[in-house]
C-alpha cells in the first residue's frame, strides 16, 4: 500500500508538508469527490472483507467506492501515514422511519486532533448528509458548509450530529415528494461517543450488514458521489443530481429513472465504476 498511489486515486497532487487543517480539508475533499459511497458489492454477489489490504485493493487499485467501514478505514490509514493524530469512533445512525437511533453501533467515523482542537472527519455517509469539510467538535455551534448547516450537540458524553434541512426544487414535477423538508427542520444524522475503536470492533457489523435482510443497504443498491456543486446519487434505477443552493436555501434536484443498460453506463460515465460482476439493482 502506497500513499502516492492513494493520492493518485483521489487526484491529489499538492505538497503535504504540514499536518494542518488546510491540508486535511483538501485531502478530505479530494477523497469524497473521487471515491463514491457505494454498496454495490452486496448486489453483485461479492463479499466485502473488512481488512485494510482488501479495502485498499478495492478502492485504490480497482477504482471502486465503498461504504463507511471501507472509505473511512482507508482515510484513517492515509491520515496515519501522513502523521495526523487520528482515531476511529463508532456511531449510531438515525432511522427516520422509526424516529430513533439504532441500538447498536452501525457507523464508523474519525476524530482528528490538530493543535489541541478536535475535528470530526467522516467520508462515509454519502448522499445529502455528507459534510464537505472537517467539523470542529464543539457543542451547539452552527457550522455552515455548502451542503448546509451542520452542528453537534453534546449531552452527558454522547454527541449528536445533525443538519439543518433545505427545501428541494424538483423541476417538471407537479407534486413534490412527501418527504420534502420544511425549512428550519433538523435532520438527525447519528450519535457517537469519544471512546476510541479499532477496525476489528466492526467485523461483526460488516458481516451482519451483508446478511441481514431488513437493513437499507440490503434493500437498495446505492452509489453516491459528491461533486463541486452538489452530488450524484444512483439508488436502484433512480438517478438523482443535486445542486446545492440553486436558489436561496433551495437545492435543485433532478430525478431520472434508468433502464438496466443505463444503470451500467451511468456507473461508468458518472461514477467511474466498472463492475466485475453483474449488478442486480
């Protein structure tokens, strides 16, 4: 495994003399704009192995994406190689359908300490709840970014991560989707504590997510990638393109339904992914 090979994969070719916030931010942005959040292996009959060599080969050498366990594990390795003070944390994601956080840890995120300040770095959430910059770990402070306003709240050692929703404009559609957010609504994302974790703590989760029929990753094939203006997302046969802040506090969302052939072409043209095995969306 080679850090220069990783840099080539994410299109980062700047000097990285300092382990400072600016360098971290640029590497992070290259990572999320080059490496899709995707669970396509599960829908291609492939097993996802949770070890660094397998993740590196898949994402860096085969130019695939990965879900949080893979993408953040790879980023953790890269930041360690560069000399950052980084550790793995575990999160419990929010399930809007059940209006509750999961009972078990089902997400991995990173904490990076720079000059005594802690930052949360998470390249593995995907979609519209993916932050574009490291977030300072401070309770109750609004942290505006292009995707929206993020904030943390801390209560008795548990941290809550959330985002202020924006309205969606969907052209040529007479009825907006029922889940169009009202302005000012808060979207809960996940909770976490600052207890350091090891990647082996997530082996059971990695297996469970691939066999449990009732989790969203089993029910839907997902591939999303951050762009310079918003994001691309392919969920099943539905392709969405989102442009952030198209109008004041409104995101533009364009939705297309694809055929099987178009799914394959979209993965190649938009996400730069060529699968070895047949995808069943």
